[in-house]
C-alpha cells in the first residue's frame, strides 16, 4: 500500500523521535520503512543498524558519499527502492500523530482520477524571528510543546492535536516542502527531485513547479497533523548559535541563482504560498 521514506544527514536526536512516532502512531504500522543516511558522523549509522529490527527498517547507508545528494537526492534514492503504490516522504525532524497516514491516503480515494501531492498540516515552534503562521503551517511559541528533542512533550502535543483535528476539517491547495504522499507512478513520471539543487533549498519550488505544470492537485489537510521541529535537519540551530548553518545559507544563495538560470525567472506564488509560475 504505502512506504515511509526518510532521508537524513547528521540529525540523530530528531530522527529517533521521527522513526518512533511513525511506528507508534501510523495506521499502517507495518508498512515498509526506508531510511537513507548520507555521510552521517553523529552516530546515526550505528543507531540505525542497532535498531533496524526493532523498527523493521530498510537501510540505505552511504557512510562516505562522493556526490552530495542532500534531502532531495536522498528522496530519489529512497523512491528507487519503493515497491508499493504510494510513497510517503517524511522529514527527519517530524513527529507524526495518530492515523496521520490514513487521512492522507483517504484523499486519494476522494480524488481517484487526479494526480495528487498531499500533506499533513504542520505545527512548528517559533525558531526563527521571521516565522509566522501561514496556510497549512501553524507557528507556536517555543514553550508550547518544546522546541528541542530533549524538551518536546509528546503527550501535551497529542492532546492538543486530537482536539485540533476534531475541530477542523480544512483542505487547502498547497504543498509543503519536500515531504508528502504521492503515487509511485506519478513520482517516476515527474522525474523526482533535480540533483542540481543538492544539498538543500529550492528543490521543492522546482519540483512543485513541474508538478503544477503537469496538472497535479496539491492538498494540505487539517485531518492529518505533524509537529515539525523547524527544519532542524538542515538549519541545525542549536549547533550554530541559533542561526541557520553555513551549509544552509550558502545553499540557499547558490540555489536561488540555479533556479533562475533553469527557469529564466523567479517563482510566483498564490495566496496560499503555492508556486504557480515564473516572473
């Protein structure tokens, strides 16, 4: 039915939370689960091998990667090993809530004849001064549920999430980042992520623009909810004096130029923050 996929790089503390929550809170608890680990030096590889049987994981470990794949490239590697009808891409700093996966797959039954990319609504701690709530993404004070792996209170968040999903039934036409559920055949037909944007940044704009041109419907729903620790896999705030890592900053600058060179302009977004064209 569905395969869960995570690509990670030196993000062990949050990866542990993500993997555990997927196995505990998913409706399809026994679904295949692929982890791609790229050039990790923080103990990720060792933890994965030690816990492979516990979480029933398929491991794609690259301890010394000559070509830097990044998040998008890691997604491509995972997708190449998927044999189910659906692929579910997750970030390594997600905490997923009860039946989050079933709610997303139900959308494919609701829109059976359309090409879909579907997302869970997100909740994020306010890790950046410029952060603000946007369609599909709720920014909360840091102390609401905890902003770090060591102070995150899953019980408090689960209670809040249950009430939120009960009280809200909203679908918006937006895709959120390089995470979501898609049919494997649609992923293959669109060509996955463009490796020129490795290791991070702008690959989602490029992917979603191609999907937009290919007639995809984007859906983010309140019936499925995840806690996102604020792109901790790429920004590494606690390791860089609460600032985005130099790797992230350099990549954002370079990839903005690469996007412009590829498409001949910069992206245009609609009122939901979804890319719809080039200006």
